[in-house]
């Protein structure tokens, strides 16, 4: 397997050329996971009740891993609301502890939340609070939309640098690469905090050289799909 922490090939995304992956609910484990260096593993979804937004619920969606995988694991939580209750955070921390007890190399957690422009500061405040309540040895990652880099200002970037350990910018929507992804990448490459680029299996991708030249670039994460 080629270790591609800083390079990617042109054409369509072939998972065998990468070493970091998202595993989502309902996706069957692929052989590439056996040699993966990093896996972002979905654990659940947090959402407000459609009948009462004050009621926040956790929907377990744990994806599976090959038993022999020695990858570093980020546990991923898909958030549809930022109004988490203490119970939600307890569930998350218990899941981390259980995975570590299984012998998995748990790095920390990733929050997958579509932060819109008007609510970016609310999101930063949420992340700051979460960071304070996470154990010191747990790292914190977030996802970002492709146009996110053009909506966040310098002050917000500086805040993020002191809260999260990385941002993974998604270049796809649904099952397809966003057609004009290359028009956003120059702004993404100028982010002054650690970032990765999220790409989708069998999606179009032509990696620009300037990404690898950024001192903040940490490589690629492939969203795996079923055949």
C-alpha cells in the first residue's frame, strides 16, 4: 500500500492509494482498512427531537472495523444540534473508554457539523466548551465544508487554532465530488491551522501541488463507499 500522507493521484479516488479513511454506518469494511494508519469511525448522531427541540437524543450508529486493524482511531459524532446535554457527553466519553478497553488506539473525537456562516461563532463557543470537558489526552477534530475557508475570518481561525487539533475539509457532497472543488482549494491551502482534505471513493480528484507545499497540510481522508 502506498502511504499518501502528502500526495494524491489524479483521476478518480482509489482507496488503495491512501492510508486514512472514514467508516460510516452501513458501509462494509474493505481490505484497505487492514493496513490503514488512521480511521475516522462513526459512532452516532446527535439531534434535537422534531417535536421538541429541547429534547436532544443520541442515535447510535457504530460502524464496524476489522478485528486486526491497528489503525489510530478517531470516534466521529455527526451533530445536527449544538445543544448537547450532559448525558450526550457521558455517552461519548463512555464510548471512548470502551473502545480503549478493547485495545483500540483511540486518538480522540471528531465533530461532523455543517456550520453555517451566521452560526460560526456559536460553533466555536461549543467547541471551546467541549474541549474544556474532554480529558487532556483526547484530541479534537472537526469537519469543514468546502466553502468554509472563505466564510471564516482571521479572528475565528485564530480561535480554532487554540481549540481543535485539525480540520478535515470535505470536497464532496452525497456520493460525488463537488464539480468546482478546485476553485475553493487555494483558499483552503491558506488556512493557518492543521488541515486535511476529505475526498470520496471513486470520486473525481486531481491534487494540486500547492496543497502539499502548505506547512499546515496533513494529508487526505477517503470516505469509503459500498460497491
